[in-house]
C-alpha cells in the first residue's frame, strides 16, 4: 500500500468591503489532502467517523489496533484553527 500527502495553498484576493475592490493583499487557505490504499471506510459510516471512540466494522479495525480517536482529534484541531475537514472513502479501497 501507499500513503500520498499533498499540501497546497489556495490564494484569494482580499476585497475592501467599503470600496468593493481588491486590496493588494492575498488571503490563503492551506489544503492538505491525504490519499491512502488502506482498508477504507464504508461511505455510510463516514458521518460517524468524527466522533470520539467511534470505529467501523470491528473485525477490520481490530486488525489495525485503532482506538477511534484519530479523526476526532484531527477534526477538533482543524476547527479550532478555523478550518474544515472532510473525508471520502470506499470500503476496501482506502
């Protein structure tokens, strides 16, 4: 298997609210994408994946020794810093 992490910056012009025109500043959003070829997550489970101690099919996660805290911690850290986090997956495809 493999894990690929891509980090990029999405720049936007800052608009002066009073004059409705761009200012000579840029606002940036950091985009971090992670693609892996792991066991994957059932798409119907993803909405629950962000909850602490939540795991999918225990027969699969037991082999991975997961605690169910990783995504919950990531979500908290991202949101504390004003960001958002999303996941897409297919069971068996990572």
